[in-house]
C-alpha cells in the first residue's frame, strides 16, 4: 500500500481549551432539553487538575460532561474519526476546531505512549483530563470491557480520580438507532473515586478494581426503575444488529426489526419491545425480556465456540483508510479473517497490496460501527498507531457484534491458558 499519505500529527501538544462560551452554548441547551440531573458525590473539595472517567453511550455524553465540569477547562480524548466531518463534497477536516476546544486525538484500542505524555501535560496545565475508557458506544446500554492500563495511568498522573456514570443516553439514542428520542430526565453521577492521597497508597490493581466496580451500569434497568416511557413507533428498529442470534431456533444473522418488533426470518418468532424497553414474545415463551440478558447469552455462545477451538469467520471486505483528518481513502478490496489467531486483513487496490495482522493478545476489544456514515453498511475498524482501516464485509452472512464479542472472549481465553 502507498505510504505517502500524510499522517495525523499525534505529537502536537494538546491546547488548553479555548472558545469555552462556544462549548457551553453547544452543550447546555441539550442538557436543559433532557432535563439532565447531575449529582455530585464527595466533590466539594475537588478542584482541577483531576482525571475524569466517563461511560460512553451517545454524543450527548460530551455535552453533559461539559456542563458537569463547568466552568473549568477540560481536554477530551477523541477518536480520529471525530476530527473529520461530512460535507456535500465528501469529508473535510475539523482538526483546527477540535484542537482549539481541547480535544486530543487517539486511535482506538492501541497502546499509545504519546497519549500518556499529552495527558500529563493537561494535568501540568491545571486542567481536567477527560477519558471515555470504554472507547466505543455501549452496544446495549451496559458497561463494556475496560483496559487494564487504567489503574497504572491514574497512578502515573497522581491527581484525583473522578468517575461520571451517565444514565439514559443509550435509551435516548442507542448506537443501533442514533435518532434522538427525547428521553427526559436523564441522570449523571459524578463521584470522587480517589483523592490524590488515597491514590498514592493504592496499587494499580486496586485502582483498576475500583474503576471497574464504579462502571457497572444498565440503562434498560434504569429505564424500568424510573418508569421512563419511549413511545416512538420505531423504537426497536436496528436492535437486530446487536441481538443477531435467535434464542428460539438458534439461527445466527437471521434477525430483523421493524417498528416496535424484533423477529427471526427462519422460525418466524416475534418479540415486541414495550415503552419501558422490555421484550415480550408475541407467541410462546419470552426467552429474554431484558435486552442485555439476550446479549450476554450471545456472548456465552461465542465463548463456547472459542473454548471448542471452532470460532472462525472470513468475509470479503471493502477497506477504507483514515490516515489523517481530511477524509477516508478507499484502498481496495480483500478478505477479513477473524479466528483463533486474531485478525488478518489482506487485499489490493489502486495503491497496491495491503495487509494488517492483529494477533489475539494485542486486542482486548475492537471497535465496530452499524451502517457507518450510510456508506457500505456495518464495519469493523482496526487501528495501528498511524492508520485506521474501516473494513466493510459484503456478500456474506455476518455480524460485527459477534466479531466484537469474539475479540473480547479470545483475549480472555488467551490469558486463561
């Protein structure tokens, strides 16, 4: 592949946040619209600098975070695709704007020592370092796997560690159907997890355990407990992207959704989601009324394939590269293979042959997208420190959700051996 494409400058120092009134003007109307209740716990004496760890379900997360830290400056870790924006003619860079408002670029699921240096600079500037360590929108409103390096990072920065768990954002705008459903009120709990003094006496393993415990959440359970109804008629459309396996006949990749219903095209069984986010079978047993339970059942099935050594998928893919913030470059077509050895993408195109190999121990999770940018459909994106490849399977039965689950389970299986 041609390596002459200019690369995003990851070395440029993060800027202290400017245009704060603009950030507030963008953020506060959405917070007011959703009547967000921000509860601060043990935060009375906490002042910047500190590290703020937030869960991640929707773009609304950033707006609520901006309101929660008001009036202080913050720097946000943002994925590379956040620095590019669609236009009528394709895509354009908005790097200049995101840098001005304090964003720091990161390629997902990579070990990036440069990022640590940038975060250290943020702390030395006396500001707030904001991370969304799940590194992707939650697939079904529950906590995702966190990197083991978090505890070590917190220890290195030597400042208070604060968590913010946002509730209702998945119900309002789930990753499988990004329209705003007008859910209100939403909630956020901003809590001091470690003071600087307490952090200094805790081990990295203890900090990791505390962060993981703080990040346990379930948006669908929260919705039921609060009695928040979502009356939009298409509230289930897209859910089959996450619930890809039928619990009745066990068929994979045959689920679909329309309106308020989810259904299997093989056995014809149907489920309806009520306004409180609960599933009900139209006929017979309701195997899973709680959406995250269905998702975790799929995970167990993937784990069984991995334990048996039979997990494998190979798909023809279209591949686009995002070397910088100026836009996506089609580099050709090839084959994505995911199996007990990890990921391999090989192909060729106008810039020559290309290959990326990601062995199992190098990825504890991966990033996926549903109908990404309305282009070729669902995709898996794989990253190196200087490039991101968006791999779109076609002409095959597949689920990017299963690929994501398998990535996590393969990593655990490797480390259990």
